[in-house]
């Protein structure tokens, strides 16, 4: 009997982030796992997580994870780097029979395989940089790797504010890439799930660098984990995905087209509210 056999293979996979960035993971899931049901939470009431105390972020991430599991999700994906850095071990310890994935480990493994000179850069939020999670993970895999992490406080507001292809975005990208280029890094991890939306800008600023998007590698590992736990869906056709936000659901819905090109009839949007430190996602009847 498999470790996760108490779960229904047709149950949704829970995914969450502080905001819209986690939709980069959802997009990869729709591409690689199109028949799987998805329940996504954007904690926009607290976005951005990057400047918050790490213990506060851990509380948010644990509260969302518990809500998704209470809603019947068969697996959890922390589509948020700082949540992965602060809460992944705690949620795994509380639910040892549940498949719980973060984005840091898959992204670090991919970067370690991609680098040619052993110099890896990480663009991340201030909180993820403070946690040192990428440096620990990368150097644990290969002590010869040199890691330089750069906080990018302007990136999340640029993405959430639809200011991606702007002079401000290019100025920020040039400023954040400068120390990585000076250090001779040949591989850079996009250490926040918002940042792949800025990839065209970053590639123009640093065309010689190989950028690693942890979202794609996380979904590869999710596919393998779901199969190993015998939890691959048996649904014959894709079902609508449920996207929820702790912020303004109407505004969230109006911005989705920019971040998740998907048929409108296949998307359901709902609001959810925090209640005494818990997120009762199971109360979402529209999904």
C-alpha cells in the first residue's frame, strides 16, 4: 500500500503563493498535467511576503496548507520560494504521508546541473535571501559551487502592477543583475515565482546567462511524485481549475488573462478570507 493511499486520485492538487507568481507553476501543470484538478490560492491580502518576518510567512504558509488539505487536496505545492524556505519542513513533518513540494529544491538541482563554471546567481525576495535556503541547498549538493543571492524588492510590485515591459523594469533588472555579472555567474535561478514573467527583460539585459525557472522543474518532480504515490487522476477530461484569492476577487479575475492564458470557461474564481490564522478553503463551494 502506498504512503498516500488515503487520498482520492481524482482530488485536486493544492497550489499556493503570496500572489500571481504561483500561476507560473499552474501554467506548467496545465501544460504537463492537463487532466489534473487544481485548487490555487493567491494570498494577496499579504503580498508581498518578501519583506515580512520569516516566522510570519511560516504562519501564512502553514495556514494555507492546512486549509488546502482540509479541502481534500491530494498533494500540496508551495509555489512560493519564501514559503518553501520557511514552512516546507514543518508541513511535511505534520503530514508525513502527504506529497508536499516546494520550489527551491527542484530549482537548485536544475541550476547545479546547468552551470558550467560553478558560479550560480539567485534573484529572490529579501526574505528568501535572508533565509539562505538556495545557498544551503546548492552547496550541499556540491561544496565547490559558489552562490551569490541578490534581493530584488522591486520585481514583485512590477509584476503585480502590470509594469513588466517598462523602463522601470529594465532599470531594476540591470541593477539586480550587475553584481551577478560582475561575479561571473553563468547560471541564474529565478528565485521567486513572479520572476519568470520578467524573463524576456532579464534575457535582454544578460543574454549570456542561462536562467533557471524552478516552476518547470517543480512540476516535473510533481509528476513523478504523483505517479509514485499512485495518485495520477483517472478523470477522462480536464476540469475547470479553481483559483482563489484572499484579496479582491474581482480585480484578481480581471488580471488573470495576462498571467494565465486559458479558456475562460475552464477557470473559476472565488474569494476566501483568513479566520483566526486559518484559511478555510474547504468553504469554497464555487470550486
